[in-house]
C-alpha cells in the first residue's frame, strides 16, 4: 500500500536575499516559516519548471524588512527536478503569486534532509 502523505525530504541551501523596497515588493516584513515560491535562473530564464515551493528559516534575526538583505536558510519542498541545475552563485527571484518581492544568489548548497518543515 502506498503512502498517501507526501515525502518529507527537503533540500536545504543558504541564500543571500535582498527584499525589494515596499514600493516594488512587499509592504511588510518576513519572518521564520515564510513560504514564497522561489524561481531559479537556469539559462537566464525564470521559468515555472525552475521553481519550488519553499520555507524560509531566518538566521540570527527575527524579521527582514523590505529593502533589507540577509542570509537565509531555505528548505526546497519540491526540488527533485532542480538537482544538478542549481549551484552556488545561481540567481533567483522570490514571488508571492505573480509579484516578485525579492531576489538574490545561492550562497551554499547544504543537501537533502529528512524531517518536518
């Protein structure tokens, strides 16, 4: 009998994130467990197929305000098709719906982890 629950394996990476100022992106801060969609630049294109749902874990801070930058631990929830395509220095954007709210670069690939997110 197959398990009806989704696989709880995630792929972790550290990113350097720059949130857009409130006139272009979010109007409020982000905090732990923020769940945007992340789009990686593969061949200079940000396609749906290069994206993943994710969960942010802030490092050494409680929130990031619009216009600020920070190093963030990201847990990619749907990552299997991205393995081998992203690397340290891959550019990305984060979106809420159709609106881009931030951008940055992959800082370090950590790898697969099993556990709750």
